């Protein structure tokens, strides 16, 4: 997901982020505001993991969410075509 889309959907994503990384606080998420590098840093800090592991987790989370968005968009196109 590109940076503009992340920032545009940030409020919606905050709940999903807290579900995945429960140690992130509301204040953390307010500071992050859709910035991937900030998210990686906060995950690293809160969970005491290496930067490359935090990056891997965030990338995987992004991939799963991007795939879900693509499936939803395709389903919407199919509904409109019917």
C-alpha cells in the first residue's frame, strides 16, 4: 500500500494495527500517522526486536492487507458488473 493511501485510511487502520501489535499505544499510533518507517521503529521499540525483524513483520502485515483490499475491490467490481 502506498504512503498516500496509508495516510488516507489511517483511522481505519489503527484498530487493525492495535490488534496485530497490542503493545502500541494510541499515542504511538498518533505519532506514526501512517509513516511506515515510524511504525517499524515503534514495533522494534515496544517489542524489543531487531529492526530487520520489525521491518519483516510490518511488510508481511502490509502484504496481507493489500491482498485483502485487492480481493474486496475485485468483489465490488463483480457486484457492479452483475
